[in-house]
C-alpha cells in the first residue's frame, strides 16, 4: 500500500499545453523587459509596485505590518507617535568591466570606487522610493550589505533593508533614512536631532608590492608593515571625505553611527620573463566602505536635553537608553 497518493497517470507529471507554456514565457519576457525600462527610468519594478500598493490599500488599523524591529524598538516608536508600516528594500547589482591601476606606485582604482558608489546610490534610492510610495515618514534600522558573488566575478551587489515608519504628521520632504536602532533613534529624537539620510563613502586602493614588502614578509622580527598602514590611511581618508561631502550636500551637521567595512583582495600580475619563465607577483586591492546616518537639528528641538540612563539588557547584552532610573525594567 503506497504511503503517498499517486497521480492517476502514474509517476509522470501532467503534460502541459505547449501553447500555454509558450504564452507564459512570452508574458515573462514582456514583464522583464518592462521592469528593465522602469529601472532605467528611475522607477520601481512592477512586482515592488504591486506589493507596495497592496500594503497601502489597508489603513493603519487594518494593516498587518512586517518589521525587523525588536519589541522594545517598536514600543519606543509608538511612544512618540510613530508606527511601523512595512519592510522596504533596495538592491543593485553592478558589473565592473575594466579597472586600471599604476604599475609603478600605489593609486586609487577610480573605476572600482565609482562602481561601489553608484551601486550604493541605486540601492539607497530604491529603498527611499519604496518608503515614499508608502507615504512613510522615514526608515529606521537600515541594514547595509555589500556582496561579492563567486559565480559572478567582476560584479558587486549592494543590499539595503529597513522598516518604513509613519509619523504623527505628514513628512515635509522625502522620507529620511537611518541605520540607527530604535533606541538610538529615540535618544537622538529626545535630544532634538532628526535623521536626514544615509551618508556613505567608498574607496578602492591598489597596493603595489615592493621589494621592501617582500623583505618584511621574511623578517623574523615583529615590525609594522608601514606600506599597508599608509595605504589604509589613504583609503580611509578618501572614503571619509566622500561621506562628509554627502552629508554637507544634504544640509546635515554630522554623521553618527558610522560602520566600517574592509576588504582586501589579492591581485596576481605577471612580470617580465626571466630564463623563459614569467614571474608572477602578488599585489593587493584594498576596499574600504563607510556608512552612517547624517543628522540635523529639528526646528522644534528642546532648549534643554534630559539626561539618559543606560541600562544593560539581559536579553541581548545591549545598552539601552531610558529617561529616568524609575523606568528601568529588568528582563
């Protein structure tokens, strides 16, 4: 006796109508071409538009929202009249065709730096567009992920995801973006600040291996690799300058909660032939990424800021701000 029901025709799947299969393929091709046109026009693809439209049709009292906020974060938002609407996302996969560096000294790989900056811009703008479509006041807890795929060499993918929230009043401009947690956002809000946008900067720096580097690798003593330290400093300075310039362009007074990501890739280049054998030297590409939340002072900022007491959560080990000691709760 079989344990699972069998198809009346046996183990073979039902035969599909070739005409129906061809029709579905044509519709899929048309949809992909339409989505490509929408993306090139700076709009969201059709699938995202349908998803956001379904969310927007339900009122706040009827909407079963999705969120990556913790329970205490959602509670803090509600305390100030904010409510989560939905998860919003943005992504961009960028192909890097050619990149040039110097064969004589260290230098920035402008093509790679520009690719990282553009891919991040596209992903962040698509996240902002989803939030704007929902009529959100802002997006909190944005997570940023830079992905390199082994199956797609020469490409970089940027993914951003956060929770769109509605506010007590209609947003005056576009929705603000923040990678701060709910507790961090709340502490800033109480102090009279408001997030503006995500500020970021990337730099890829080519580190040309020198004879001194080769000698240092074989040195039995503990020594600083000054060449790599200098390369890290140059790369970090350029990335930070781009992030600060982005904050200035949005009228922000500073950037908080900056996260740093670093990647070091080996680059093998063939040198001149000696005795009929091509010598291969190992060089390096250093990529440094900075991202944080640009902030400014609110027009209704209080004259005095109440003190904040930090309480250590026994659940996740994070320090959480509270207004006064009487509000401390133990978990």
